[in-house]
C-alpha cells in the first residue's frame, strides 16, 4: 500500500502523516506541490499545516498547485484521499467536498484531545470503526468551524456523509457538531481532527488514529479483490 | 544628500544626533577616536545600535565573564559550542547534539503584544537554525501584571496569540513554560522564548566570513521600515526636518516566510554550499555584516543598493538598522552560487548577492556608488563600551528580610485549612494554565513525549533508540527579590528537579536574566548576586551554562521588576519510554514524599495569596541534596518503580497534591505530620511527590538510602482529597474552580473538562 503525502509550502504535519503511514504498515511516498505526478500511489493524504501561510483563505492557494490538479482528477475517479485539518480546508476549496471552514467561534487556536463519534463507516477511511464508536483524536486549529448552507447540511446528514461528529464540547462552533465529512462515493474524506497524531504509543495520548489507516488498507484490499 | 565618508572628512564639525540614538558623550567620542574622524550618519547608525545595551551587553559583560570559570563539560561530555556562539551546543550521545537558548522580547511585547511576542519566537528560532540545527520545539515563559489588572486583559491574550500564531505556523510544538502574575510586571511583561534544535555532530556550523572573493548573500524576506525606531531620528534630523513619519519600532512577523527559510536553510546546509550563515535579528544588516566580517579573516564589501526593499523610500541608515524579520545572511563560494540559488528557488525564497569578502580588514559599504561606511568591523561588533556599573545592596532589603511570615495568621482548624488550601490552589499563579497552553500546538512533529502541564517538556530525538531530551524553565522571582543569590540558586534547583522528576538527567543550562535598570546600583547588585548564585550552583550540580541573554531596563515608571533570572535546564533520557508523568495513575498506589520539609513559609504562595505578603528569607537550597534526589528519581525511572512524580515548588505539597489529583481524576487519602499547615504550604526545595504500587515501596526505600522519604497516603478512586483529621475536598469541584480562574478574569469561555 503506497500512500502519498503532499507537501505544500507551509505544510507542517506532513512528517507526522508520513510516520503514521509507516507505523501502520503502509509505504509513505512524499509528493511535492509543484509536481503534477502522483507517482502511482494508492491513496493521498493532504496533511495539516498552513499551506501558503493560509494567505487569502485557508487552502485557497494550495488548490491551484500542480499536484492538486492531479489529485482532483484522480479523486473524482475514485482514488482515496484524506484531508486532515488544512488538508480538509484544501478539499473544500477544491470543491471535492462541500462547505467551508471558518474561524473558530472562540476566536482562538485550540489544541486538545477531542472526543468524536463515528457517524459513518461506509468510507475508505472509516470502515474499520464501529458505527457510533466514540474515539479520542487530537485537534489543533484556529479555523475549523464547518459551515454550509442548510440545504447542503441536510443533504450531508441525509446521505450519511457526516463521518465524524464532535462529542461533548463543540470546540469551534461547527454546524451540527460536524468534525468530518465524505464525498458521495466515500473515497474522499476531510476532517479537522488529526488521526496521524494518534498512532504512536510513545507520544500519542491514545491510539484511535490507527483505524483510519487500517480502514484504508481494508478498502484497498476489498477493491483489489473485487477486481 | 548622502553623508559619505568623503563628506564626513570634509565636514568634521557637523553636529550629529548621537544622544537621540542613545549614545553617551564619551561613547560618541570613542567612535570619533576609532575612526579618526566623525562618523558618517550610516556609521553612527551602526555604532549606536551595535553599542546599545541590547547588542553589546555593555553593563553585563564584566559580570557575564565570570561564567567562564565554569567547566565546559556536561555529565555527558564536553560542550560542542558554548557562550559566545549564537547558541550553545550539547552532545547528548549517539552522534546527536542539541542546541537551545532563551531570549527575551519584553519591551516590544508591551508596545504591541501580538507582534512583539511573535517576533520573539521567530528570532530565537533563527538563532538555533543558524547553528545548523533543525528547530524542534519551543517553550515560553510569560510574566504579566496582576491577573485582575485592566491592561492584563490586553497584554495577555495578545502575547499568547502571538506566541501561538507564530510558533504554530512554524510547525514547532510548544511543550512547556510558565505563566506568572505579579504587579511588578504590569507595565513591563516578560516574554522569554526558548527554542531547541537538534543536529548531528558533523552538521555544526559557526558563523564567520572567510575567503576573499566569496559572496555575501542576503536571503529571506525583503527589507522594510519596521523595527527601526532609532534610525528615524537620523533620517528626520539629519536630512529633512519635515522628513518621513517616525517608523514603527516594533517588527512585524511572517511565520510562513520563516517556515520556508527554515526548510531552505537546512537544505543549504545539507548541500554543503554555505561557508557561514547568520540570522538577522537586532540591528539587522549592521549586526550581520560586522559580526560575520569580524569573526572571519578578511574584510567585507557591501553594496547597499542591492538589498531588496519593500519600501524604496528607505534611507541607507534605515536599511542598515532595519529589523525586518525572516532574513538571513550567508557567505558562499562562487562555484556554489548556482546550487545556492537553485535551492532558494525551490523554496520560493528570495536571495540576493549584496557583496563579497575582501582582502584586508575593513568593512566597506557603498550607497549610490559612494562609500558611506568604512570601519574596522571588530570595533563595531566587539569593541563597544564596557561599564563597571556601581552596585549597592538595597537599603530596604534588611527591613524586607526582617518582615517574616512568623507573625501572619495561620489557619486554626480544619475548615480554615481547607479554605487556605482551596484559595492557594485556584489563585492566578497556581491555577490551570490551559487557557494559555491550549492555544499552542503541542503535537506537531510527532515527538512530544511530555508537554505542559508536566514538570518538564520531553521530546524524542531518536525513534530507533528512544533517546530523548527534557526541558524545564523556572524562576521564582519572589525568592530572588528577597535574596538574589539564593533565589537564582533556587531557580536552578527547581529547573534541575523538574527535569529529573520526569526521568531525565539534567546536563546543562541556558539563562535569560531579566532585571530592572542597570543604572540603578541596587539592580546591578541584584544582577551580580544572581550570577554568582548561578555560578556556584552550576559548579556543584555539574551543569555548564551554554549561553544566555540579558534584558535590562525592565520597569514601569520608576519601579523595577522583581529580579527574574530565568533558568532553562536541558536533560537527557536514554529511552523516553521510561518517562514519568506528574499525575496519579492508579488507584491504590502509595503516595510518598521524597526530601525533607522545613518551616519555609517566607516568600511562599501561601503568604502571597492569603496575606498579600512578601518578606523574610527564602528557603535555603541544598544542591547536594538536589543531586541525591535526582539520582533516586533517575534510577527509579529506569527501574520503572514510579507511577508518577511531581516536583514541589510554588504552593508546596498542597499544590503538588491537588495537581496530581485534578489532572488524573483520582483522589487521595493523606495522613500528614502533626503541623499539617507547614506540611501543606512550606516551600522547602529538594522535594518531589511520587506515587507507586505498594509492592515497589521497599525497592524505592532502598534506592533512597539516606534521602528522607515518608509515606503520606494512598491514591483513591473516591474523588476526594482527604487530609485525615482536617478536611476532605471534592476533586471535581476544586478542578472546576482551578480551571476557571483565568477564563473568568478574562471574561472568556472556560474550557470543558478534558
């Protein structure tokens, strides 16, 4: 399983995503923003950070990078893509996912171990969780307040495309406590929490992130079997 | 018109604004003697900023020289670089080295809290980077006026957002620090930023310019009009009376550019295309060119017209003094230029050749084809004035020392004791600081083993072996006010103990010496005493001083801050899997206090919170006892005896016990010695509260040998802190109040329970 991790100028958690792929049994492949090749990877992670300094709007510049043209094309053809934090913002800007992420309602950056409920297990990145499983994943962001027009929110809720929901405290003011969503096909998932920080026993507050990567393996294996 | 060297020779009697630039009459006179003519306005700009207190250490130099008597060896081997370099470098084994340093950015943070604090983080990170190290974490020690003072609501959120805004965007985990409130910091908050970096031994780079014909390259951000307060005096007074408006004196940071600068610089080092590198901080191009040239073996020629500007109205004096952030200077051999520019282009970093290393020993700077600076760079960078400032023991000190806590009212019964306990635990200096620390990313880079509120931050360095480091910063300025010599040693002892409590061996320190005005003899006495205390303490503990920073003139009006010699201690742990956390872990564990408790209430948190009192004499540090305690903690960590270990400092056992419980959710049942009040609130140093399974008690006892240790209680799951015979307090209620102190004072939303 070769998993590409994109580095934009200003990406920060790329090394963490690379380590997480390695620790969970995959082969990480570094992808550079200025290249339009995905090097034949089986999946792509858009990591956290401040791509292009978050100038203009979070993710607004990154979506126009050469690598994103290819990510958008292949995601539409079914390539599994996970957007974490800034990666989620990039996916929304790229219109692979609906909605937008605006400033936290508390108006400060917020870093904590956040409880989540898994709402959908029918995606490439969540199929190894139990439905309604409660997990703890690190959050750390200043602009993670997910908003969309009421119709879109109804559509996401009605089609099981809300994948993760904040449990207990809503840390940023997201509508319906939404922490992560998927595209219609379930191959593209974006979320504000950072599963790559929850895979390493030496440093992680918990290991609930492992199942994101196990889900991917499972998804790719099933695809291969079907083929 | 431009004030050229030729013009300066032709017009020796022009009146120059040396006083407005902060120079004294005799300093201006020595500049004229060095040059054997009057300085040009550009030269005056360079000398004035390089000879400032901030850059030249003119008041502190004679005292800092005493640090030289300390051995240059840590318990893990010789220092790879020490005082005098941009940051000290410590060998931690397995070919790894660590460089770390604390720097103050106090005054800018008061003027403009967000940018002042942000650029403080940016500056210290570039110091670490210039050594050839990858910056891997930050810590920040912040001191404010009283929490309930009106301006604190402006300064505190601004500084915290600045530290977070910059550090988070660089991808550096913030793993610890301090937040302290005291009235003396009201108009002068302290922002002491620590950065730590890691490198392989062979990657160490020291900054100098060598080899005539090698190019001097300025790379990173363009040069603008920020941070040049002083130079505008020159611009307006020398050239044009109506001149441009005064430039802002606080720099503005762009962490995105700095992130690119970090990656670009590390790639330049790895490619072997740089001979010397220096960051541009205080005094900008003036500092970088004069320091690089004077550390090398030749001269330097700079063409100031080549400096890329973001404001083309800047005068040459302003360009020389600009403190625009995110800039570095490199010395590069001509055959490496192509590769250098290629790497900069990859990272979208602007790079420009602005001059070259020359034969001879002059630093010559041209502007519009004429020479505006022609100096011996050593006289700019290193031959600034040195002052032996007068010192005097404050005459108020005897009265302060005589005003002990002996006469203060103590709690007379259980309910009163409980009330004092609660008030101390939830007071601003002892309360939950997560309102601050939750605004920092503590997880990025994936190596944060421990972060706040643990006793020290801990980072994994080597994923293969688990080799790691721990860092703690400490200073209890209340003790330093009562006795600066002893107070500095207590800061040292606390940082040492905090590192050891997590299972790491303390190996070296850096310091950040924040004091009032050096022109006040009492302040100079405090400063000198604190340095002597640190030197004697470091001798005993075997921890060298790797470098440091001095910040003077910290005062509001005529009131100096409490002397605040911050100590940053570095520790090494062979395997981070052995780390010990501060909170209780298991119901049923025995609670043991290591170390001896004496009657030490003077200067304590109890005296401050309950009686608003400061006076008497600080506790006597016993550094040999601290060493013995550290040895026990290190062995206990290696043998995996301990479930938790928490240093006792501000607020004594009361606060350590409350934190161990509140952070874990467990309770505790304690049976304390007869004078329960002293047992709870004394701040005798050399003590750590540990918890461990009963089955391991005898092994711990054996390890302790002569070190006093006493079983005080048991971890419970009943949600209460019970002091037998005195009181029982619900942990969850205490926790709620403890977590609300800062948010309530700032009128913001409290965080929910973790």
